[in-house]
C-alpha cells in the first residue's frame, strides 16, 4: 500500500470491538490517521480560515460603521459578518490545536464551528437574495411608472441635433 493511500483509514465499529474507539451511541466511530500531507492540508485550512475570518470581522466592522450613511440593514449584515468571522477564527484555532496536539475533541469542535459558519453564511445569502428580488420588483414597478410619466410629459418636445452645428 502506498503512503498516500494510508493517509485516511476509515474503520467501522465492527472491527473495533476492544479498542477505545468503540461506538458513540449507535453510530459507528470514524478514525482518520493523517500523514504529513494530511496535516499540512489541515494546517493550510486553519490558516485560510483565520484569514477569511479576520477579513469578515473587518468588513463587518466597516458595515456597522455605515449606520451613519446608510441604514439599519447594513448594520445587521455587519453583525452577521462579525459572527461569521468569529466562527471561522475559532474554528481555525481549534483545527490548528487538533493537528498539533493530535486531539480529537478540538477537531470535532472545529468541524462544528465550520458547520455553524456554513449555516450562517447560507442564511445570510438567502436573506440577501430575497432582499435583492424584492428591490428589483419594486424598482421594476417604479421604473414602469416613471417611464410613462416622462413619456407623457415629453411627448411634444423635440431636439434637433443638427441645429447646434448649423448643418
């Protein structure tokens, strides 16, 4: 068996009868054994999660400052971004700790925080998508009314372009 294939070994609870990694409830226990490449990938994920988390926190703070210019929805979006950034930076720390110390509870906590991040991100995307659809519908209805208004008020107005150049 080649070393790259040994990086992940998934075991079923039937083969773990006397090991400490037996059943948790009624679900089978899954173990991952990581080689150097697997640890490097997880550390890279931890670094990028921390970077994206910090960027989310910075943009969230900037969005919260726009209450003076825009309105309450930008502050709500800023709070969501700060929560997302906090989840990612926390997941990054747990992921890094779990790789360095080979500790499974912090790895489980990191996966839970990533799950929570994905839930919050998808919730925010759905809400923003719905808001965009509502704004487009309102803009379309308003645009049709404005077009009719300008069409009626400028019906007898004519601009001759050639008059300006004496042609």
